[in-house]
């Protein structure tokens, strides 16, 4: 039976998908490592590690939303990149 939300009644797919995340969260929190991991991330960013710099930026400022829009007047694809603080670029 399908309820109005579209998912079958009793659908547990979302719960199954978080087993790994839940295990990591439990380990990090039980060992009180979150602050240590955050410090290490910042240290890596300060050395110029690009993935660490990106992660720090994403956590502080949020990821830049990007959208794709189609359907121009002549059927051409229109791509608009947006920035949270500057509107459409």
C-alpha cells in the first residue's frame, strides 16, 4: 500500500543508509574527538591543504548553491550560477 507521501508504508531505506554515519558519529562522540578533529582540519587548512580549505569554507559560509535552468526562448540551454550573497552571476 502506498501512502500519499509516495513511499511505501514502513519504508526504512533512509534508516538503512545511515548505518555508517551513525557508527562514525557514535565513535567520535564517545571518544570526545570532535574538537580534536576540528583542530586538525583547521591546521591542515593553514598549511594550504586545498580540500581542508574548501571544507572549512563550506562549514563557515555554506556551499555556494548552483542551479541549472533550461528552456531559453529558442530552446537553448540556459545555465545560471547563483551565489547566496550575490544573486545570479
